């Protein structure tokens, strides 16, 4: 009888633990995780934090910017490490996350102001970022920025 009760208790605990772990992996919690990583990347970009950006970008990361140019991870990080650029504003809005298993697609609006080589600049873009969970670690694998048409 003791063995049967112990078995039932252990089985119940195992089922509870499994359901608790599964509940933590809901699309809502995964979306919140991705948004936190987006914000972390944005903050690292604004600070020119090369180490922070390096940890968030996959080794095969590719970005397409407004003029159609593309940069690999080393090219993007080198460009953002440029000491002649000072980012003053780096804001994201209208963020939407779509989860697809171990991948996430983020879309949104982006506004940036700053000074580059002594001249003021301002960007207003739409963007798409693709994140992938590889071996339990989320990293951005692709990013695309475009300028929306004026209305």
C-alpha cells in the first residue's frame, strides 16, 4: 500500500512538473522573451555596445538596410562601432511577434535620430527581424529595414 501511494504521489508530481514546464513555454512567454531581446539589442545598438550586439547576433546574421545594402555580422558590428556616429534616439513601436516553433518573426516601426560625421540625421523605417532558438539560445539571424511610403 505504501509503495502504491508513493508511486501515485511521484506520478502526480511528475505530471505537475511537466505541465508547469510546458506552461512556461507558451507563445505569450516566448513572445515576451523575444521582445526583451529586441529591446536589449536596441539598447546595445544605441550605446554602441559591440559585445552586447555580438552575443545577440547569429554568426551567419545578415541585415538589409534602407538603401538595399547588406551587411554580415562583422560588417554590421564594425559599422555600429563607428565613433563618428552618435545615436540620440532609437525607438521601436508597433511591435508584433509571430512565433513559429523555434523561430520568431518581429515586425515594427523604428525611429532613429543622431549625429553622423558632424551632421544630424533622422530615420523612420519599418523593420522585420527573424530570431531562431538554437540549442536553447535565441539569436537574430536576419533583419530587414525599409522606408515606408509617405501618405
